[in-house]
């Protein structure tokens, strides 16, 4: 286990570059299985979750090289062997190999995945969609077995716009016979990036970013090698933006797509933070104590649940009372207890948190319960004037590349301690 020792009180100033998107990298690496050949993926963030997905690909027989922020995958020798439970439990997104393995081989056995315990993320939407494509599904002893002599295009309507289900079904449908139409899909930018990769290897996918995706199936021999560059990570970029606001700093975040950040930009401006967006950058300047705002998390293009903990950290120091309603995950207020230890005045009623802003918070010994909660606690620790010890930072390493290095370059004082 590792921890951060953080001394707050410094305003963050300067320029920082957002890494490639973690949430786009993981499904695209899973999709590399489809073409039975080489894929070169650039702007890959060096994260624990990406390392786990690399290990999954290697376990299946792929050759994977990772130099700096470029991964090359050769999936020629991949086989649909049963993936070990230990490997699957290391990360939720490991379930994304389900669609690509089934599409290419017609057979896959995986255990239920792990990941952050922030709420229920059932596989039923994935499995119902695959059944409509012609797969036979068996669930037994914590394992999922999916088989299909052939996948055939179908009309699928998702009960909820699940990101993971949309990704798995898109990958499976690439090699299905005929046309697959998936309705009520997730609209996140990461789905558009997956579509772009699938088309680069020879797939015929359109509609990502809207509520309907259509996939015209192709034969395996029609797929080809590809070279793809990841989109920027909108959540990492958003976390830098809130960091500038909470420390009263002046930070420019580069390598961003401003349209992906619009829900956050709107709330920061409503709170009184100065935000100026350029073509591929955004400049954020703290403007004194922020004003209270209300937030309701929603699927994209609504306010992202992955930015809810960071905004709660900011609003704990706001002038007035804010209300945050979490509609995506039912267990995503685990950071509340740690914020209270630092002096925050927060009351939780079901899926709603009422935050009464206080003048100042104090350092404490606190613990990260999951990825985004950990990021939120780092932000608060940088805003207080005394020291904070943050335990379990391995959660943060799942989604933030060299966090302490990047923030220290902006003026933070964060030391990583190896227990």
C-alpha cells in the first residue's frame, strides 16, 4: 500500500497537459482482438487499469509492447481461453473482452469482473443484447459462458444507456452477419472514439454519439491493421479544472476537447469560477470563494458522475448550501465521511447530498475508497493550509497518470510514501 502526504495552501498555477482517455483506451484495447492482426494505439495513459487490460490480452495470447504512451497489439495468436478469475477481478472493464472474443471466435468464458465498488453495474444488458445477436448464455458459479455458431445482426433496444453494454455490443456486431441496430445507447465521447477505431480496422459502424448506432457486419478477412490516437481524458482534465478553482489558482489545461467539458464548464461558471475555452485548451482561474450550485449527475451530455466527488469537494468550501443528486451509481458518496473528517458539513439523504459550505477545512488522516473519491480528497488536501495523509492511493493510480508529478509541477506539495 502507498499513501500521499500532502501539504496544502498553495495556489496552483501554470499549464498541464491532459493524458489520453482511460475510458476510451480500455474498450479499444479489447477491440484489438477483432482484427487478428496489429494495432498501434497512441496517447495511451500509463495507468494500473490499462496495465490490467494489457495483462488480459497477453493472457489470451496477444503480443503486446508498451513504450512510453504507445501500445502495439498483435492479436494474431489470441485464443478464447477461460480468463482467470484473479485477472478479471482486478478491473471492471475486463468484461469488455466479452464482445470481441464472442464476435471473433463464437465462444468465451469469463468470470464476473471487479473494479471500484461504487454501485451496482450488472451485466444483464450486455447479455440480453448478445442473446439477441444469437448467443447462448450460461451463468454458473460466478462465470459467464457465451456461445454462438454465428452471430446475426439484430434490432436491440437497451433498457438503459449503458456505456459498457453499448461497447460490448458494438464490438460483437462488427463480425455479425447482416445489420445490427442498437437503440437508446450511451452517447459518451468514448463511444465515438471506439467507433473510429472499429472503422479504422475495417468495421462499418455509424451513429456513435447519437442515441442509435448501426453496425453493418463484415467478415474477419476484411479487417486490417490500424493506427489510432486516443482522445484526451475529459475526467482528468476536469479534475485539473476543479483543482484550479479550489486552490484559487490559474491553470491552463491543454490537449482537451472543450465540447466534452461543457457540463463541467457550465457549473464552474455558475459557481463564479472564470473559465475560458480555446480550440484545444481551457483556462481556469479561481475567483475567491465559490458560490453554491446544485448538481444532478446524468448520462452524457449531462453532468458526469465521474466529476461528482471532485465538485462536492469544491462545494464543501462554497458560500451557501449546494445539493448534489447522484442518479448513476447508488453507492457513490463514500467520500462524504472523509470530507466530514476534514470539517465539511454534508448530510446524505438517499441519493442526495446536502452540502453546507464552510469557511475552511482542516488536514486529517483520510482514506481513498475508490478512484474519483481519491481524486476529490487530493483536491481538498491541496486547499487546506495544513498537512493531510491520504491512504490507499492505489485507487487513484487506476485513473490518473503520474498525479503527484503533474500537480507538483503546478505548485502542489504531494509526496508519495511507500509503506
